[in-house]
C-alpha cells in the first residue's frame, strides 16, 4: 500500500501500483530528477529478476521499474545500496559470504533511465565489518558505517581508510539539500479532532 500526502490539499491519497518488488525497511531512498529511487527485491516471482530499481515520480505520482546491471540481477549473496554520486544514480553492491561483506563496487548510470549505461567505476576489496554505505563526499570519498559503530571514509584514489568518528550505526546519515521557496496557495490547515465524540473533525 502506497499513500502520498499533498500539502496543498492537506490530506493523504492512495497510489495505485502493480509493484512486483518489495522495498525493504532498511532500503535508503535516492532522490534525483524529481524521482525517488529504492532497490526492490523479488523473492516470489521466479521468472522476474531478483533485483531492480523501483522509482516513484513525484510529478505524475507514477511508479516505474528500472534495471540494475546484468551481473547483479540474479545474485543472491548481495546487498545493494542506492545513492547519488556526482549527479548520477549510483549502486553500491556488497558481496556477502557468511554474513560478512568481502567486497564492494560502485556503479553509476551515466545516462539516466538507460539500463545499458550502467558503468562500474571502482572496486573495494576486503571490507569485512562494514554494515552499509552512508554517502559519497564532495571529494568522491566513500563514507561507510562499520558494525562496531565507526563512520569510515574510504579514498578510492589512494586506497586509504580513515575512521572519522564513533556512534550509533543507524544514526549515520548524509544528504544534500538545495534552498528553495515553496509558496502555498492557501493558509496551512490543521485537522483537529472533534471532542464531541461524534467522530467528525473540524478545521
């Protein structure tokens, strides 16, 4: 079930979809070109690829499915993070054996929406103890969350690792925000529960 909250109308609306892929709770959202992207996982339909990118266009409120690189489609031993790298949609798959990550790679979609444009940028070996990708820095370093609570920076140019700080792994988060001016055609409205007990609400 998918619902979208519209600020102008001040209410939730149901979005119809025929998604065949599950968006897991821990799947991070990558926002690019007015579209939200998640990694979808298929565990039921054997004829469908195991992994795909599920995208939701905020303009027309429509879901679409986008491919991942062919070598990642059917891989069972993989955990994929989705983010934005240098203005391009990016995938970071981590190969898992016995629940430990052993290697990661970074892919970018050079032409948005074109599955054939997926390009592998670099590969990271021996990353045991890494739980998930956090983000890319402006200098192209990779921020990774360690299982023991470390925020680790990896430089693909020098192959250097550096622990930045310690904390709760689930609290590590980085995103890019752009200033904008949002104008609403009417004043903000708040729905207040009527205390008369008849179940109705009033503004």
